[in-house]
């Protein structure tokens, strides 16, 4: 079996229930996931995937041996993703017949499988449990500017939280991380496994609508997630102890500037959400 999900960190984690549903339905199958190589540390933690086939975006999938018995399109509904799987000549192709915009991303893929007779549990998101005794993690970066709350506001939150805070980001976000952190420790770049472990054990995660928010969901880490152009009803945390802040504004998800709705979120609002999520700690 080959499954296509050649997207990012959050995309992969929202597909975990669907991947586990495939494992339950086909326990003897070898499940190959076509996804970016940099996600290998995440794939290793998903107990439903046997093999990762490095696939960066919508490019031909390298496939060795006989045609797969089943090909599953967990990537999208467009002709490109479907065509890439059709080229492998699978005996059965599972893909969307009708794309519904207004639904949560987790539900989207569980419903796809259900339509093909494969039951899936959208709550089956967890990768593990920890005691959450680590740092407060603040992650100010995001893939596009429209999802980045202003650095000076993150910095104000960090100054208020004060102790046991670490500010994280990838190497391209070094300047943002340093502007937010001030005197607190930072983690810029490094291996993905280390970031996963840091968030898994964190007492709290504060971030925008980006991949690390889904890591918090996967490990039950308390989180406050700031949404701008996309509704949390589509991409937000699915369970407590999480708070999604959103002012009802939708817009261009690829814009370079912070979304107007994201800018409506105040520092005081974030700190209030932190207090609620943490049970009224001193913040």
C-alpha cells in the first residue's frame, strides 16, 4: 500500500487517525508513506507506517516492485495528486470524489476512508504521553507572514512569563527568535526529534497556526494557539487542554503580512488564555 501525504509537519499529524485506520483495516499490508524526508523523525513515531518514501511535494513517487494493491490519496483532491498515484497502476485507488471545504482537516481524511468502507477515529491523534514538567515553549515563527503574530507582542508575553521559557524556531527564523527571546534561552534549528521531545515534555506551548501546534495535540501538551486567516474549526486543536484564539477573520493564507484578524489578538488576551489553560498559574 502507498499513501501520499507530501506536505508539512502539521499536515502529517492531522493524518495520523487516517493512517492508523488503514493499519487496522489492513494489518498485514506494508504501508509506504510518500512524504518529505525531513519528517522521518515524526514518521518513526507513528505506529501505522512501515516505510517512508521521500517525496517532496507533487513529484513522481519512486516505486520499486509490483504495482501496489492500494493507493491512498491523503494529499488533496486535485488531478495532480490523483494522477501521481494512478501512474503506479494500483488495483484500488482511494481518493476524494467530492471535496468539502468546511470541515476540520482531521475529519476530512477520516471521512474519506469511511466513504470507502474503512472506519477511522478522528480522536486517535496521540503519539505519546509525558508528565509535562519541562519548559514553557514559545514558537513565534510560521511558514507565511500572515500567520506570524508580531515579535514585539510575543516578547511582551515572554517577559511576563519570565521563568523556564525557551523560544524556538528554525534557522531561517533566527532573527525573530532573538527579538522575542531577549534574555531567555533559545533553540534555533537542530534536529526535529529534539523539537518534538521539547514540546512533548513542555508545560505549555504558545504559538501561531503552524506545525508545532499539532505536536502539542499529539502529546497532550497544554497550548495557546493564535489563528489569523484560517479558522480553528478547520485546523485547530481537537481537545483540551488547548485554547485557540481567533477573531473570526479569514483571508489569504499565503500573504506576507500578519492577517488583520491575527493582529486583533492582544497580549492581555494571550496571557488570559495561558492562565485558563494552566489552571490559573501566576501568569
